[in-house]
C-alpha cells in the first residue's frame, strides 16, 4: 500500500495511529540528532520526523541525504508536535517515521516548488509540470474543476442537455482568423478549428434540442494578451422559444449560483442593465468597471471658447473627478500625464484642477480661465473640497473617451478602488448591430452575422443600418467581459438581408452558410444564447491578472508551448502526404 492517508488529512484525532504517506519532499531540515522532512502531495504537507534516538541510524542517514522533489513512501506513528505550525492544517501533528522507501529520486529542480518561487515566467512555462506542483497554481486548477462542476449542476437543473459539437469544421473567415487543418483525404482542402460552436448550436435548436450547453474548446488565431489564448474554453449555451429577458434571467441565475457556491457570496439584487451608448459615454468602454464611480463628464460647454487652443479646437473635452485626491503632488501628476501619453494610449496631454480645502479651484491652465469659470467646472463635475479633476481632450470623440477610460482605471487602481474581492456585475445591452470600417468602406457585424436586430429597428436596415441596435448582451464583472450572446436570426429572409448588408453575394453566403440557411427552411424556432469564458471566470474568482495561470498547459505571448516546443516544423514526408509545399518566410 503506497498510502493510508494523504499529506493534508491527518489531525490530532489521529494521534498514535500508524499511517503510510507518499509524496514529494518539499524540504529537509537537520537539527542535531533529528531530521525533519516536509512531505507534500496534492492535498497538503505533513512534517515527518527521523529521530536517531528511536529510529535506526541507517534510516536517519538516508533521510539526511534526500533531496528536494524526491518521491518517497514513509510509515510511522502520528504524534503531537511540540512546536506547532498554525499556517498549515496539519500543523498540530507530525509523523515519527519507522520505515521509509525512496520511490524515485529527483534532479535539483530548476526553481523552488513554492508559492513564492524564484522561477521566472519563461522558466516556469518550460517546466510547467513542475510549476503545477506549486499550491498556488494547483489551487487554480481545483477552482476551475469546481466551477465546471457547478456549471453542469446548475444547467442540468434548468433542463439543459450537454451535446458535443465537431472540432473539425468549415472555415468561416468573417470573424477572427481561423486555425486551419489540411485534409489528407481531400487534397487541397482544409478544415478549420471552431472559433465557437455558433452554427452547430443553432442547428441543435432547429433539431429540437431546446436547451443545449457544452464546456468546449475554441480556437482563434489572434495576437495574444493577458485575457487571450489561441485556445480557450467557453461555457456555450443556447435556448429555444426565448426572448432576451429569458436568457438574461437564466444566466444571471447561473452567475449568482457560482458566486454562492464558489465564493460564498449571496447576490439578491437584479443586475443593472446599461445601454452600450451609455457605457461608451460615461466610461469609454463596453465593459465598464463599476466597482467605483468616477464617471465621465463632458465639458465642452464649460471649457471651450476661453482662449486655450487645445480645448477650443477639440471635438471632445471630458473629465473625471477623483475623490480626495487633491493631495497628489506635481510629480504624481506629471507621472499621470506621462501615463496617458504612452503610445498604447496616445493622448497628447492632460489638464488637472484641484479643489482646495477652502473651495477655490487651482488648475494647470489658470491663465486661460477665471475663478468663476473654474467654479462652474467644479459644479459641473460635482467636485468637493480636496477632490482632483483630470481632463482630456481630442479630435476623435471615441478615441478620447477610450483614453479617458485608461486614465480612470489607472486612478481607480492608484486609489485602491479596484479591490479583487469586491464584485460589481452588470449587463451591457443594445449594442450596435454593425460597425463601419473606413478602410474597406463596408459594414461588419459587431458580434456575428446571425445576431438579430432589435425588432423595432428592423425598418432601419433599409434606411440607416448604422443606427440599428443588436438584440445582444454582454455580462461584465469588474471591467471584464465574462460572457456575451444574442437573440439569433431565425428567419431566412432576414438572414439573407443581413448577409447582403455585410457584403456577401448570394453565392458567397450559400458557400459559407448554405447548410444553416437550408436548415432554417425546415421550421427554425426563435432562439438565443450566450457563451461564458470559463478561463476568465476562473481568473476573476482567483484574483488573477491573466487567464494563463488558470490553464493547465498555456501558450506564451508568442503563441508557443515552450514546454513541448510547439508549434514546430513537420518533415517533408508529412507535407507530401498533405499535398503541401512551404514558401520561404519573408521578414
């Protein structure tokens, strides 16, 4: 028997029991005639004691010469520790070892297998199987498991059925870039890996599976960032005979269930609904962080026309009020100005105004504005004594709002307003159905071509497509889009109209989506759905800044798995079998 108990199980109630534990050596400490070994497995850590007064010299000698990460089996008696460790659940006991077997030796690991490790990101990704031994990383995997389990419990209770959809599908390059797979049996033709199961879940609705879900891998060949991986996991769901409110109610319920069962947080209130236009107007983002206020205030009427050329020529002037931040030093304000001028943000500068304790306003552009105008600024901003007003302007309204969004988030972080243990949930609704691209001079679907317009906006498809609102919705928590979806088009004529507005010829629409269009001819029910990002959910609940740390074997920022060295070249024989030839790479 390799073990009678795990390394996280034993307590004072087990005193004097003879037990066998197996695991990895965390560390070895020698103190006089005693050797202490911390033995670790997935469940915890238990201290082993090798005492020369009660155990054989040969056993104690072997214990002294063990190294980190050796795999051993130890048998002994559970004893009460004289020097207890309150930081671990097993800290009241230790095992007086009478027998020990080395199951496998280990080389010295390239970094310490501890929460506070000395290994950098690249090194830990190269030896990810060692990184996963660390408690902090393993706990993310355990959290992911519990969340997936609770999702299945909730959706099963709501009548959903889990159905798997194919991984080798048809390429539909209208959205993000596809990963493609050559077909040996069909020379010159390619599968694509699914960006989502969108068309298949709609076909399941046509098939009569009125409540579908799956926890599914999806693939997008995009540039990577903290919340993006080339392969990621969705909680993918679809429902028939529903309107938007039915979908929001069902999945708001699932969100509350996850908060209750995973985080122990009860949410009684209905989540707020915010129109997309309001989100952009007041927060500069379609995923606003509403843990704190600091909403944008437009200042064109207050600050334009006073001789300050930057403002007088601007298409937009907006400000935020940072409560209690008037104590910011000139050095801190210069640092904020440098922050918004960074290339990835792109503002030309920042204006600030302090509200003094006596109510007077001091600004960085005092020579252009009277105290009367600055008091009007204070009133418009709702600023009080000791508040700090920060102002940006620009020629492009949307671009400037996005810059102000970055400044708002930075101030929220600096003022401690973005606590990872505080959660603010909302639905963002009424997105535009289309977005216009100046370069190609055409409309693109903001979500995907199957998103239904708001019924009352359908007449605008012929007269003003840019004004049409989508029957779409995103769930946002703490400034993170954790999921989104829409009511789908189920009418063939309306779907054909959508394809025309997106620039598809009839032939092109049939080539890419004919199977779906044909299915709609056979009685498609009204339907809609939503997909949550499981990776984002887990990282949110774990308080992580990146989804990478809640994925067992992630890719790096270049899309590489440095542990197995993928992607990699394939040999000429494989290329010949696939009827492929490689072009020289041009830098």
